[in-house]
C-alpha cells in the first residue's frame, strides 16, 4: 500500500476537519498568472466551502476574471499531527444582499468569542460591500499524518 493511500482521509474525516477549522487559505490567479494567496474565515455550506470578501479585493477581481481557485484547510503543528484538505475547484458567485448576508452569518456563527449582537451588526454592515462565494469542488485531496502512527 502506498503512503498516500494510508494518509488519505475519508469523506467523514474531511467533513469533520472542515467543520472544526475556521480558516482557509485561498489561492486565486492574478492577471500575470502568479498566485494570489490569502487566509480567510469560512464556513461549510451544503458540504462546500463558503467565504466572502470585499467586492473590490484582489481575490474578487481575480475570481471575476477566472473562477478557478485552490483552497487549503489544515491543522497540526508537528509532522505526525499534520492533516489537511485541498480543494481545487471553481466558484459560484453570490452577489444578492440576502445571499451574501447569509454566508456572512454562517461565518460569524463560527466566531464564539464575539457577542452575537455585535456580529449581527457587523455582518449587516459588511454585507453591503461584499460578494460571497461557494466553492464547487473539482478535485479534493486530503491527508492525515496521524494515520502513519497506527
């Protein structure tokens, strides 16, 4: 058996990591072909990664031109703790205010340290200047190095 087969996560394990982690690294393609890489807060929506950003941001401009992206959600500090999910895909744009606000609320719900009332006000205010996205997976790659010790 190949080591890749040993460390690959099951669908349930992938779902559990996406439900546990709050940050995703998102790589879009700049006009010159170089990657634009940022870390964003996200939520899972129907098994897909959902995030939002300001409409004038570089990633929004990149995704308007080319909807392809790569997302990385990872965890662990030491080699035998490393686990992650990489999603290559395209985005579905959510531009209507109720849809953008809905994604914002999903993300805000994952911020337990901030009072809900403050988050609601922030989401309502921020949604007016943002676009939301759902990542449509084309390829999902995963690994869990904890499996190497079993």
